[in-house]
C-alpha cells in the first residue's frame, strides 16, 4: 500500500489560508502609511524615505539620528487568551516600543510586528492586526511590515506571542539623554492607564490565585470587570510628549524622560539621572489607580515591592526646568494628557526617594 504524500497542511500549517488572511488585512495596514513610506509590492522588506517623512521641527532633517526599540507584551497575553479577546494587545505592543524611543526625543516613523501563533485563525489574527494598526495611528507611525508565523508545534492551541520593533528619528542637537538634569529641576508625572504591560505575573498570582478573583467578575472599585481592567491598553504618549517638545521657548526645558515599565519608578528613573542627583517623589501628589491597591491587598504585597514592579499610576516621568513647568503642563493638557508635579531633583547618588 502506497504511503500518503504528506503536505505542510497535514503538519498543521495551512499556507493558502495564511496568505488569504494577509491579503485581508493589507487595507488596514496601508491606512497607517505616512509620506515616508515607499510603495513596495514584492513584500520582502519595507521601504522608508527619511526625507519624505513627517518631521515635527523641520521639513527636512539636517543631522538625523535613528532611534530604535523592540519589545513584546509579556504575560498580559495570558489574560487575552483567558478572555478570548485579542483586539487591544496590539496597542500594547506598539506602545511598549514607541514609548521607549520617545524618551530620547525621537518621533516614531515606522513599526514592524511579528506574530507567532499556533493556528492562523482568521478572527484572532484580524483582531491582533487591528490592535497594532490602532496603536500605530495613536503613535503617528506607519506599520511598515511584519511577519506571521504559524507554529503549531511551538505554541499551545489558542496561544500566540507578539514582538514589535519601532524606529524613530531625532535631530542630533535635540537628543534627550538626561545629562543636563540638575538639582532644583521639577519632576512631572504623566498618568498611566493602569498596569500597562508590566507586572502581570505578580498581578495574576495575587488576584487570580491568592485573591480568588474571576476575570468576568465586576469589581465595584474598578467600575468594570477584572478582565476588562487587566486588558486596558497601555497609554501611548507620543502625541502629548511631542506637543510638549514644542514648548522650547527656553533652552532645553525638557531635560529627561523615563518610560515606567518593568522595575517601576525605583529602577527606571535612576537610568536618566546623572551623577550627583536623586529623584524625590511625593507619593501623595498623584492618585494611584484602584487596580494597584486591589493587587496589593489580594497578595499582601509590601509598598516597596509594588513600586519596584508596577508603574503605580505614572506611565512616563518628565524632568523639566523650574521656569518651564506651567508651559509644559499646558502643552500636555491641550494634547489630552493631564500631568502634574510629582517631585523634584535633589543632590544625591542617583537614587529614588519616595516621601
């Protein structure tokens, strides 16, 4: 008896179905294109013309520096699997990379994504790409390309992983590196939308295991179900921060930025402090979102651990000169981000003080 000729489909990978899906979301992807994108039909690589790209400060770049960043979404995806809701984690994916390159003053130009998935299910993939497209629009960058890999032997049924890559540009003279930070500078806190995409291993253990919460449970202090709160997308700070950059009426009013991700305030802020400076935060100066207190109570977690793992309501820190505080706050507010003064820079040894 002749053996059956095996096909890739027999091994769990349906090339035709995947190709059909990719064609189905090309229209969504192209809706993110900006003038820097060059049409490219071969699909092997994305083309981008820097001199055709949108620039905040000049029509043509003079001494451009490319700034790149890459990240994923982490175990927040576990919540998406459990909720069978996949249309927001793509926003998280974009946010984690564009917020990182933003802290050096870079305007995001384009983004690429990678989706590794057990089975190329149409509904799930379309939702994932929709989220990435939404994130790119919020960040004013083009979704220049990506890759979808169907890997049935690598991922469990119904699971996937995401990775993203952002590239931005900044004029060299406008690079922000924190070197000009000095005692007396003021710290502004840009509010987070919630957990963003960090600390989910601890959050799940505290809430779902120790606390016995269910994702579909309506939690009064949250005003929604736990699952809805945990899938709240990461805030993208590109538009308000770029608006604040336009407040350059004094020399370099914005001296440093820190994206508060894994490690919280305690580990991310020291990265932007020069020798001889401490960052002193007044922890009563901003409102900590209820989800953090819920996690802390359910897991009996110490304050220091909370501030080391989670953003605690501040998704981005901005260090500015004292004379520019009101101007920068007004620019941020006009762009839809109601920030406030949360601390100051003091003499020290590159530590964070919570007072």
